[in-house]
C-alpha cells in the first residue's frame, strides 16, 4: 500500500480507512494521516483515542516501573551498606561496650573500697570524738583539782601566817 494523501483518504471507503488506520496507526511518522482519517470516521476516532491512551499508559507504566526499579535499587544499596557497616562496626562496638563494662566494674569495686574507707574513717572520727570527750572530762577534773590545790595552798599559807603570828 502506498502512502495515502488527504485527497485519496477522502475517496476511500470506511473499510479502506480502517485498513490504513490499522496498518499505520502505531507509527508516529504517519500521525497526520491518522488524524485526517480519525476526523472523517467516528469509529476510527474512538479507536485512535484508545490507542493513544494505551500508548500513554504504557509510557507512564514504563516510567513508573523504571522509577520503582531505581527506588528498589537504592533501597537495596542502602540495605547492603547498612549490613556492611553493621558487620564492620558491630564487633568494635561490642568490644567497646565490654571494655566499658569492665571499667564500670573496676569503678564499682573502687566505690565499694572508698565506702569501706569512709566507714573506717567515720569510726575513727567517732573514736577520736570519744577520746576528745574523755580528755575534756579529764581537763575539767584537773581544773577542779587545780582549783582545790590552789584553795589548799591558800589555806596552808594562811595557817602558816597564823601559826607564825601565834609563835
């Protein structure tokens, strides 16, 4: 079949127009001829619109599938990177956590030792306070005895003075 022109299209029967549409309808380079046939035949116009919609839907679907494949590839790549990083860093993190736990245990042991020392110091402070109280009591007793001795010394002095006067 030779390429029809607008003049030959007008002279074609509806069946011939359908033959041309079916033969050239999916070829974009013949869109002017198909447009002309679609303007002349309502059935071909409806079929042409359906063909365009199907074609657009196929293009949209192809774009969607392409976009979805890209998204899935990116998600996969991210998952692979996460898994690789986890495999690389998780053992290191576990070692660091274990080291921190060991250091925490050492610190806890030192805290217990410090608490024991604090308790021992508190006991020693209490013992010193008791000794200070005893010392204060002894000092008070000495002060009382000193006062008594001073009073006795005065009395002895007075007695000597009186004895010396009587003699």
